[in-house]
C-alpha cells in the first residue's frame, strides 16, 4: 500500500482551509503513473477530488502539478515504489487555486495570447489558400520550441514569475514568442521584438534555470530567453527570412 498526501481546498466550504488529505492506494491494482493513482482515488475512494487530465500521454499538458516537490505531468510521472515514504501532490505553485489540484490559468493564457502565437504576413497573400514553404535549415531552427505543450511547469517553477507574474511573461510564453520570431515564414520579427522592449516582459529572467530543469518535455526555455536577450541587444545575428510561397495549382 502506498500513501499519497494530496492538497485539498474547496472554495464552496467557507471554513475549509487548505490541507493535505491522505489516501492509501494498493499499487498491485493500480497503473504505474501518478495520474493512474489519482484516477483510482477519484473513482474508488473520493469522487470530490478535483484535477485536470485529458490525453494521458504527455501531450496536452492538462495534468501539470507539483509531485514530490517537482513540477511535472502526472501522466508521465512514475509512482515512487518506496511504500515507506508518502508521495505529496500539490497544484502548480504560486498560482490562484480554483479547487484542489486545479490552478487558475487565465493569466498564463492571456500572456500567451499577447505574443500573438500565429503566423503574420505583410503581403496580400490570402491566408489559408497559399502554402508557405521553409528550407530544411529554417525548419530545424524550430526544433526544441514548437514542442512546448503550455503545461506551465516551467513558468510556475520560476521565482521571477512568482514575484512578477502580472508583468513578466515567464519561460513558457517567452519560448513561444521566440518560436515565432525564428519562423522564416513570419514577417513581423521586428514588431515582435519591440513588444518585449520593456523592463519586465523579458528582463525579469535572472537565469536561475529552474525552467529548463523542470520541463517535462526536455526543452530549454532558459536558452531561448538568453537568445532573445541577445537579439534585443544586437549581439546575436537575426535569423534570415527567406520564405517563399506557391499559389494553388503551381
């Protein structure tokens, strides 16, 4: 039997303060991942336990939480088989909590929306009716960036984001901003960079690198932020923009 201590808080109970609730799970009748244990607890022991989940394959980012002191995805985090030690599960740190293990992601998604994470063109080509091609070299530049699933594990592990989450965009959003700045098909590189030219959006990063250590997808937001700083300072060559398009039927 494995003991799990899970953060509980219900805003609909006025006198209910945040606390850890203990559950004992038989690992012989449970899947290998922490998400399996959470689902077993909800289905068989306590239907009031609340958490997000969807894909169970580390793709959607829904089940991000703090497990054993580390931000990760419950669906790809293996259960610690040491039954003498309880596994503690908390919501992502320094976020407003909606209920139990569910954080309020509204601010995070608003920041993501602010960097305009989509292709922008200055020509008169009709979007959706034209294919924009990249060279293999330009496409390779996006590796390590496009794989981000917006789980917010990195941002909520960053002390700078804890202190300035309303102004500092955080590692995940800055990684996405860099992804579109590097995309050879996009024509708004300078405007995207200008949007980061203030004291807080980018420069609150102090290279603590918690973001890179905790990323469940093995990405390196710290490196992307460093290269963004070099781009803004003029100490890094701007990526070339050589995208061409081919009209339908050609």
